[in-house]
């Protein structure tokens, strides 16, 4: 269930334990916060709600920032539900929310409109106008209006804190394995298959073309991928992400080619998971050379995905 934080929460979900954060990527650290909220809710026989912000606050304050999202709202909703949440609560991050004081955020939004019985955040979570609120403010103001507060410390992996920025850096370096370890699943792009210029078909490697939208751009190049199709099947393949230097004009696309697959995916939603980085994007002397390289890429992707 998806709730809009601009509206009062339905009665059956009032008194919930709310996990509060951005939770983009829903990595190990986010999972610890949500896990604490779900456990607390179950211990008291309450529902658990996971609250997120969309658009991301960075997008509000820096509208020209390069795309950086690790998940869409739909992906987050599925992940939160699988983690035990009864609902996802979406705070639309706009000028009004940005101008809300920390005290009003706790008293008027969390206590009155949402009816939260308790709130769980990460230790470093900040909120309210000019980031005037933190876990101490949440606890102090919450105590005056019936909202209990808990904070969860950072999760370490390999001696370093798990963070969305660490995952983004790994993906931008083509390190799918580190990203998958921190996310507990591969980075995956979900989108609608577009009609392209049918170049892949001419090369004998038909592709399903996706726009990257607001997703972070991982390192441009060729990847071994898996994909979930609309009918639930999982297929294996090789994908190029980049601007296709062999062709003009340059156009940024994610272009997965699926092995041993025939079918029409146009205008349908698929999800492509990045498993292994094979090589950077390159321009070849001829189409024949490009076709030969794609064949090698597909062989290597099959080997890695076997």
C-alpha cells in the first residue's frame, strides 16, 4: 500500500512504527533501520510503515544534479513490503516540506497527520528546515507529543560504513560485485522497452532499449546482465550502456541483448540487473569488427552467468 504524506493516514495504520529516511537503494544500512522498525512494531502488535522522500531532497535543492537514483518508488515499495512493511509513506519533497521546521515536522506531521506511535531513523538522519532536526530533536519533541524515537547506528562492511554514495562510486567504477554486496542484490534498472532504430537487429543481436531516466549512470560499457520479463521469467544476456560511439547521432541508452530469447517486449516493463562489468564502451574500425566483439562479449557473459 502506498500512502501520500500530505493526507492523514487511514485509521487502521495509525499508531504505526515508522522507519524514516530516504532509503534509496535500500542497502544493508537501510535494511537495519527498517528491520528495527518492523521488529518493534511486531513486538507491540502495531503495523510498520516505511517513509521515504520523492523527489529526493537533493533534487529539490540542486535541480541540475546529475541523475543519482539507485531505485524507483515502485522498486522501493516492493523492497519495503518484502521487509515486512504494511505500507510505504511518501513525503513529496517540495518547498512547503523544505520550509517545515523540525518541531512542526515531528508534532504536526509525524504525530498529528500520520499518528506515529514510534519512529526509527539512522543515527545521522537530519530533517526539517535547514536540517534543524536530528535524532536528539526527534526524541525531545516526540516525547511531548507521544512519538517515541529510536536510532540505529551505521552498518559496516569490509571495515567501512555502508552508504548510498559508496554504492554509487562502486557502480561508476564498474564494480557490480561490491554494489551487489552492499545492496544485498544487484543494481537493477526498471523501465519500458522503447522502439529504437533497430540497429541491434541489423547486427544480428536484437536489443530491448531502455531510457535510464533518473537512475545513476554506472560506468559506460558492456555488462553481463539478467532480466526479469513481464511474465516473471528471468533471462540472461549482455547489455551495453552508453552513447553508442559507433553510431550517429550519439544517444544514451541501456541496450540489453537476451540469449536464446525471441519475443516482443515493446512497451512492456522489464528490469535489468547488472551482474558483471565486461569492458568499456569503444568505437571499432568497422561494423564487422563490432559484430565480432559483441560475439565475444556474449560468450564471456554466458560464461560469467553460467
